[in-house]
């Protein structure tokens, strides 16, 4: 699959219009239904290639947009979610600089 192509598993005659938020691969047991003893086997069945990870992130982004951004009466929630996510991201990337400014008691 090249950049901008449909997934190889997508068949327009079977699936209808393309939805970027849907996984068109082979169906597996949802994570919520996996038993504790089966977690290792379930993780082993996952595709961990960079393309698969990028596709999962893309599907998550599209699902988030369909749920919070695209509705007709979208509220202020996506703006707060992006604000909190960006604050957390910048805190994590600057943590090594911020940890030197801690207040310690020296007694």
C-alpha cells in the first residue's frame, strides 16, 4: 500500500463507500473480550510494522474527528481535549529542563 492508496483488504463492492475510520482487515477478538491468559497471544497477532501503526493512528484520528469535530452541533470538548493533549505533550518533552526547578527542603 502506497501513500494515499486504499488498503489492500478494501473491496468497494463488499464494503461500500470507503470510511477512513474503519479497519478493513481480518476481524479479531476485541481487546475488551480478551482473557488475561490470552493477552500474549492476542498481542502476538497484531501487526507491528510502521505502516500498521500509522494506519491505527490514522483510524483513531478519524474516529475522534467523527465523534467530536464533525457533528452538526459540536461543542467545545475537542478544543479542551487538544489543549490538554498539547499541554501534556509539551510537559513531557520539557520534563528534563523542568525537573531542575523543583523546590527541595534542605533540612
